């Protein structure tokens, strides 16, 4: 016998369908008066929940954000690491250089349809410029709106994802 | 046409419109109630977006169902396929015609109406659409017609799951009809009449029949669940086994007719239980509700409504509590438990009534019913405590032990 299967003998005496049914009914009746667990979505959101009942994880990887430095310039130096590592090949980057020799992205586009939200771009970024964010409401009326350009990546305000820390695997 | 005849016709038409409207709106709201109750029992909120607390949800569902596309399976028998929803729906609605929804109203009415001429009505106006002399026999007869709609829907779809659902429902409904009819014979014995009016009257004079005829009530309730195809007996639908059973191939309003007829059936069975075992429109511990006034009529209508509603809630409560029976358990329960129980109960009640009346010489109905109530306490203890320990309601155990014996024999032969 390869797999041990424990065969339970059905109880024959001291069982009662009627009593079991009544017990179950008492249970369901009790549940009618317990607090409801439904989140009323458009009014309550898991990203901005005051009561903390439905908060989503800070490690949630959603819509991208490009951060800016103190002068308001985008942090990206167009090093090309993120398009290199992106497994879905969804980042389009054309580097540019100004008179002082600072590199910056001429074009930086992320196709959110192709993106698999692995978060490698955030991990690999040496300047901590591109991030995945704690945000999930991306519906649009047309498909071409899902290619986010630099302006749309820089403008949102949602918080960025916390990366997994190998020294603190449970996030404590 | 005489004035009295015209008055009778006019009042009947008014009653018809009122009852039809109330039943249809009630059925629509029942779908909402079902979803709300199920939600509450699962710690959810239920529909609350359309209208205040979701009250317009049935209207939204109705509009959706009417606007949706009607699909027809390629190989279906189109005539019967189209007819079947109506055949399920009409008997369900017909039944609401004979149930007395309120106390009779004493009417003294003479009027001269335009187009109609002189109309008049004098005497007691029953609040059932029609007070048939055959009473609940009519209900039993018509409710068994409902099986045609479901069986034909399953057959005409030309789909094996639908056909299985239809076959299951016909077997199930035919089986439980027997127990249902038998469970009502003690009511007959105690009342001596099948009309709803007489049944309610004798409950007012004595006790509500749920006390002196408790086992009858129990059998009727269980068979009622099976007749309406509700959980735990929803094998014709059985979505985890048969997709959706007999209405797999239906769409749009034709599909919607099946739930509507199910809810209408539920309402009818609830009204039947209330009328036969819970005093109908009777307000307990009062007698002014029979004086025939308008106030008494309205008050009894409200009481009847509340009683029916509480049974509808009971139906939903059971549905969201109990899991579905296995098919052989369902058949075993119907034929091996409920039917013999009903037959034995008829004998016991008949003998008890004979002893009480002939030997004991008791003539007062209330005393008679109290004695029967005492007998039912004993019987209830025997049925639900002594016998319900793996002796009854466990078709599963017997079937599996037979199977064991069979396989043992097969092994010995090999």
C-alpha cells in the first residue's frame, strides 16, 4: 500500500439528523447578528482605510511611480538597468544628456498591459527613481492610455511599495 | 345578468387583480429577501446599491432579464422549450387563488355604476379569490402539475444535464407528493372537511393544528421543501452536479420564469402550512377577528402576511444552513421514512380520535385537541429522540452496508 488512507467508520448510534440540523440553524441564525465584513468599495478603500480593517499590504506591487529629487527634477539618470532587467520588456527608455553631462531620460514609457508587476525595476534602480506603488485602480477608456509616459509616472501621489528585505523576511 | 351576479363578478375581478399584484410584487421582493438573508447569514450585507437598501434590485434584475438575448439550443424542441417556463409558472400562480388571505368581510353593497348598471353584493365575502368546496385537494392536484414544467424543460433542452435535472425533479416531486397528501389526512380526520374555511374555523374553536398534529406538520413541511425544489432537496438544480439542472439552457426572461415560479411555490407552500397548521388568518387569543368588519379583515390580512413571511424566512434559513441530500438519501427519506411515518400517524390519530370521542366521551373540541397534543408530545419524543439515532434518516448507512455485503460476496466468488 503506497498511500495510507484512514477509513473512518460512520457513527451509527447517537447521531441525529434533526438535532444536527437544529444546531446548524442556530449557528446560521447567530451569524445574522454578527458584524458585517463587507467592504463598501467605492466609499471605503483598502488603500486609504481609516479603521485599518481592510488595509492592503505595504509590499503590494501596483501602478508605477517615478520619484523626483528636491529640485523637482526626475531622479532617473537613464542608466538603462530597468529595461535590461524587465522580464516583460515593457519599459521603453531613450537616454539624453544635458550641457553639464547629466544624463536624463528623453523618453521613459511603461506599458502597464505588458508589465507583470514583478518589481525588479524598483530593485535594480541605483537612484531609487522608479518604483512600483501601493495602488490598483488603473481603469481607462482606451487601450493607448495604458502606456504611461514620464509625466504620468511622476504625477501620482500614492505610496511606493516596500521591498522585501532578506534580513527581515516577515516584514517585522 | 342580475345585479347580484354582476356584483359578484366585479368583486371577484377586483380580488383577482389585488391578489395577483400582491403575489407578483411579493415574489419579486422575495428574490431580494433571499439574497439579503443569505448575505446576513454569511456576515455580508447583500444588495444595497439599487434603491434604498437595495429595494429596487428586483426591478433592475427584471429589466436586465427582459433586455437580455433569448437563446435557443440548436437541437431543442422549440415548442415545448418555449412552453415549459409557462407550465412551471402558471400552476404556481393558480394556487394563490384558493388560499384565504384574510377574514371574510361582510359586505352590503348596492350601487349603480356606469356601463355596468345596478350591482349589488350582500353577505359574507370570502377573502380567497374563490372558496372552492374541494379545498386543499385542489392545491395538491395543481401543485403536482408543476412537475410538468420542470420535466419538459429538462427534456426539451436536449441537453443531458437538463434531462437529468428534469428526471430527478419528476421522481422527487412524485415521491414527496405521496407523503404530502398522506400527511394531510389527519387534518381531515380532525376537521371533517377539506375546505380551508372549515379548517381555519376548527382551529379557532380548538387549537392550531401544529400542536395536536405535530408529526403531520413536520411531514408536510419536509415534503413542501421537496415539492418546491428548495435546499436541502434541490437535486433538480444541483448546480455542483448538473450545472443548473433543468434550466441550464434557458436565458433571459424564460430563465427568470423558473425562479419566479419557485418563489411563488414557496409562498404557496408557506401559505398552506400557515392555513393548515397555524390557524390561517386567525389572530390567537381573540375572537373579534371574526366579526366581519373591515378592520378585522385588514388586521387578519396583516397577521396572515406576517405568518407567511416567517415561514418564507424559515425556507431561506434552511436553504442557507443545510447541505444537499444525496439522491438515494432523498428517495430513502421520502419512501422509507416519511411515507410510513405518515401512514402510521394516520392510524394512530384515527384510533386516538375514536377513543377520545367514543370511549372517553369527550365532546369539547378544545379538550379533544389538548389530549391529542399530549399524545403528540409522546410521539414526537419517540420519533425525534428514540428513532432518530441512525435508525431513520440514514439511508446512507443501509445503502453502504448493502454495498459492503455485495462486494464481499463478489470477493468470495472470485
